[in-house]
C-alpha cells in the first residue's frame, strides 16, 4: 500500500517545482569539447536574438537578457464545461561561464536557431595537438 502522506508529498513537490523561480529562470546549457574548441548550446525558447547579450570579459563568457513577460491564455468550452489555462513565463536572466586560457576569445561565433543559442569557442592553435612523425 501507498503511504498517503508520502504519495501526496511527492506530487506536491513535483508540481511545486514547476512554480519554482530557481528552476524556471536559468536556461539549460549543453557544453561539450572536441580537439578544435568548446561548444555551448543554450536553450532560449521564446527569446529573440536581438534581446540576448553575449560578451566576453576577463576570460568570462556572459549570456544575459532583459526580455521578460508573463502571458496567460484562458479558454472556456461551454459544451464540455471545462477550462483550459496555460501560463507562459519568460524572465530576464544572466549566466556567466569561466573560459580556459587556451581559447581564442576574438574568434567566438554564435548562432541562434529554433530557440537554441549555439556558441563555438575555438581553442588556441598553440594548444592543439599535433602528431609528430618519428624518423629512423
């Protein structure tokens, strides 16, 4: 049998997490690396690229926006007697990442496609691995 107290507590925690300001305000980021550079994919659905500020200063990459809104959509169906309410929230955020010293900050490239900000940070050519042929 389920312990009713824990069962309801689990669902309360689950649904309350959707209303949490901490979980809803920081965009998700995938970070990966290969031999040529570092890559960040930042999920920014609903934002427009003109309102996203991206800058590098003192080996720190900062992604920031001041674009925010709260929008509610309500629809009432009289023939079925139900109400649908959807709430969309988008608030400003600022997120900073420390960059390694072996990157070429002046060659960072960013794209924004389908709600994803893609950032490519190339590694310095001085640091790239080079295979050396060993002679006889």
